[in-house]
């Protein structure tokens, strides 16, 4: 038993690895939230207002929902998120892809976000696999986050122009 209320883990659960991945996921959500907010403020062009609204909503969900859910699970383990904001980027498992220099390169901003979502999907799938059958609460959290990140990726891909989709395919290989 750990934390204030205790954490029920089955034998074989890798508690230290679970905590490490939760901390990394918390950092990922803050980093993504920052970059999504930056995109919302920086993007320019004919559809900038719509794109800005979408990215601001995404930023709010990454920080206000996802990071909060992860922080609550960390508290179950009696672990606090990093106090030093600079530490977040350091422990982030999904370093955010570079953003375009050109504020009119809307597809470039969206492609960076799609790549970030792909990394998040991979990270939550790995967390799910790590906790499956040994840590039901974290397993369920990973499943919920995986569902949200998959939806985000799909919504972002749907914003791309035809040329943007081709560009994404080239960049992903």
C-alpha cells in the first residue's frame, strides 16, 4: 500500500517504472499544451481563426484534463509532479516536433501536432501494456488518454489540406 489512500497493485507490477512513465506523460501533456497554445497564437492566414480556436481547445484539454488526471494518479502514489517547470521538457518522452518558422504554414503546424499525438498514442499504449492486469487504475487512465489522443490525431489529420496530407505521409515515411 502506498499514498494516502493506498494503491492496489498486483504482484509483478513495476511501480517505479509506472511512476516514471506517469511523470513523463504529465510532462508531455504540459509541453503539448504549451505548443498548442503557441500555435493558436502564432498561426496566420485565411483559416487562422478556426485553427486558432481548435488549437486553444486542444491546449486546454492537454493541460486542464489530461495533465490533471495524470497528476491525480501520481498523488495516489504520493508523488508530486516536478516543481521546476524547466524539468518538464527534460523528462518529456515526446519532445515536441519543430514548428514552422512561417506563420502561414498552417499545414506545418498541424503536422507537428499530428506527430506529437502519434508519440502520445505510443506512450499511452506502452503505459497500458505495462499496467495491464497489474495496476487497474493506471491501466484505465492510459486507456482513456489513449482514446483521447487517438481522437485528437484524427481530428488534426482532418484539418490538413490535400498537400498537407501528402507532406505528412512523406515525413512519416
